């Protein structure tokens, strides 16, 4: 009955055209703008822009891009007051409200309250309910944004790589995807085909020269990246063209004959993209690999 109660209260207030409503737990929610859309449905993905600040102006949360949330009113009580309010909003709504800092961190974040925030203080929230999407629609949106970001990033990466190659007097071939490569030793064996198991010796670094991995023990020790848990240091084996390695490898290794060696200059869009893989491989890192195709197996 409690869950039905606060939903009914909110609907009545909205029907009366008021500029605010109060939840059953006593939180006053003020409309900054009223929408005319639908309330959240638990089978759909709700998109919210949420900004929250402490009483002294410190930012707790501030997302420029909408946060995707599955809103289930039946679980609202267990997730804290924030999730008791979100099911009451309609798409297009913008609202403001204050929540007790201790309650928010304990029930919503499931984390201890930071020492910098007083337990008795309030956190102000400004929430905009942007849209409600099907799961398919949400993933289509994410894929489209990723594609748009990659299109912009490859232009940046291409310029950086080209400038580097010119500055260092390196004559590299270029594929349609943006991969650059220099054949350092022609192999005498056959070229691998997708699905074949290949074994590759490699050493990798980012374009600024910081090494991050090698299958060669001596090279790893020389460059301060030796890891005894990697023992024994041996070529890396994987099925070519099956997405088990970064795109730059799948494409670059396919250019080699067995026994061949090359240096690959891999744009971030063919590497790890915008993810931070490590302290060395940061977001949008351009990778360089010395590779040797040791063996091709049927």
C-alpha cells in the first residue's frame, strides 16, 4: 500500500497543476519544468540527466550524457529515496529536491558516506527525465554514438600517425581502415586465412615510446615490463579474424606470410578505443607493435 500511496499522491498533485509534490517519506520535489510524457516502465530503459551537489557546492554527480536506468517501482523502497522519486516522473520533467546525505550514500550508492560530507547535511538533486527507450532502441543509440565517436577519432589518429611518420622519416603503407605497417622481413611461408590458428611474437608500446607488453623475455626485462607470472615467455596463439584480439592485430597479422615480420601503427579505433586499459594504454591510445608471424596452423 505504501508504494501505491506515494504514486497516487504524485498523480493528484500533477493533476492539480502544482509546481511541486511531496513523497510519502517527506521529500519535497519541485518542478523546474513539467513534461507531458509517460512514467517509467520497468521493461524499458529510462534516460536521466542527474546533477547533485552538497550544501557547500561540491559536485557529487554530474552526467552530461543521460544515464540509462531500469526503473522498477516495486523495488523503490530498497534503493533509497532517489529511486522512490524517479518512478513518479514523466518524460520531459525536470525537477529539484534535497535528500539526506547519509540516506543517499547508504541506500542508493551502497557506500560509506565520505568524510568530507556531514551526515546531517543535504544533497541537492536536479534531475531531467530525457526519454524512455526499448532495449533495442537503447543499444542502437549506443552503437550509433560509438560509431560517430570513432569516425571523429580516426581523423585525429590519422593526423597524429602521419605527423609522427613524417617527422621520423618512416615510409609506411596504409590500409583502408587506417592501419599503417612497415614490412621489416618478408616471410617465406603461406599467408594465414580467417579461422586459422596463428602464433605471434610481439612487442607493444604506445606512440610516445612507453612499452606495455612483449612475448620476448629479454625485451620485457630491457624495458622494465618483465612479469614473472608470464613465464614462460612464448609466442601468443589465437584464431585469426575471430575477434579474439584487437582489430589492428586481426588485420595486420593477415598481411604477413609465415616467418614474416612487420611494425604496425594502430589507430585507437583499431585498438582499445576510448577505454583506459592500463596506466600506459590510456583512452584513445595509438599503439605500435613489432610482430613476427611464427607459425600458421590449419
